[in-house]
C-alpha cells in the first residue's frame, strides 16, 4: 500500500473552534427542529452498519446528524456562492442546507477492540445525538469491551464521548493519540484565541486520560494491521489510519474530506473549519489520490451514512462511490 508522506503542519487559528459543523451552534429554530427530527426516535437503536474486512469485524455507528444552513458559508468559502450552489444542484442536492452526520468506527481485530473517535457524547443527547454507546450495544459491544480508543484529532465531535458523567466512557481502554495534535490543543497558548473552546474541551476530556495514552506520529503501528498516517491541515495533527486484514485494505480518513460532493469533487475549495486551508487541500489530494489509485475502500467520518465507499478520479477531483455488496462476497 502506498504511504502518505507527513505534511507540513501550520497552526493557523482562524475558525478553530471545537469541531467541524458538529460543534457549531447554528441559530434558527427551523434548523434546530430539523436536526432533532432526524434523531428523535430514541426508542429505536441508532443506525449502524457492520461488515467484515478480512478477519476484522467492522461496525460503523451513526452517532447523530445535524442540518446546517447555507452550505456556501462552510464549504467553498473562497468561491462565489452561486458556484457552490450550482455544484450542489448538479448533484441533486438542496442549495440552502446540508445534512452532516457523524460516524465513529469500531474494529475488532480478534485480539483488540479498537474504537476510532467517540462522537459528540452526553452533551448532545438532548438533541438526539451522542448515540455511539447505544449503537455499539446494538451490535453486542459494551464500553468495557473496548480495549483501545484512537483519537484521529481533537475536534468536539470526535472527543465529546471520551468521558461519561465525569469518568472515562470506556473504562478498560488505553488511548492512542497524535503527539502533535495533543501538544497543540493542550498548550495554554490557545487561551484567548479562536481555539480556546477546543483547548478547554481537551483539558476536560483528553488530559485526564493522558496517563493511559500512547502518543504517536506518522507511520506508527497501533496494533497489527492498523497504521497511522499524518494528514494535517484540518487540524495541526490530524491523522488517518490504514487498515489491513487477510489481504483486504481500507482507510479511515476522519475529516480529510467532510462532504461527499463539495470536498471531493472540488478538493481545493476552502472549508471554514480547516485550520490550515492550504495544507488541508494538499492532504485531500494526497489521501484521495492514494485511495483512488489503490482502489481502497474508506470510511469518512462525515460521509453519507454508512460512511463507507470508494472514490474514482474525475476531472480535477473525485467522485464518491458508496459501498454496496463488495464486502459480502
């Protein structure tokens, strides 16, 4: 499998709040009600998707979803609004709003139960989100079963579920955390900047777990078959992970691309919540060039649920191809 070389990390603070879309408080009752409606059937387990990658058991959980207004204020911020709207319309999507969902992923290797990111957590349950633990339970996994929690980066929609009622949500787990990411968010230099809310959340949810953490960088082996790859830009230490079992391969791309049309068909368009926009665009191209060339499946945290698919190169960008029955044969 080809490897992505470590990208240059710059730490621009603009728009560096607690997380992409998931941690932004959108105003307007209509959008709040629409988001709640998508997640309001609490009597039913959340959507999950389970499949095999070689001998690994993979479970993707829909932690929740939100409606966001004005897509052009988030994606393509360096483009004309009418060009963003035209791309959405071309792809049969509404131009005035978008749906953003969150997809933590569990991989059971047979030796370890590895959870990648933890969703929005208990603070989002009033809005029908933060349903990771329910989704795992629906697939036979309890919090005690998780042996490793991997943090791809430290935006709120990825670390919000690390703690539960003031205690670790996964009490028997150890943690794998990017050193560059941790150093950035933990640093008191974030106080008084646009990254202060993220800093405070890291102090609350991540720092208490540091004694049980292994801090890694590029090309580190988490367990046999799971390897890190630096893909900075969205955040200073954002990482993706390459998965391989029994000759089958997949990538977990986290927030490298956050919309299956706007981020993939136009990878150079700027995204409001990418902290270093140039590096993020470079990471999108490197990662998805690799995925397209090697014909890898990938799980994208904000891709349309079940968040699993492929990409092909089309023009200067990529076309998202959702997973169908590839893993059933």
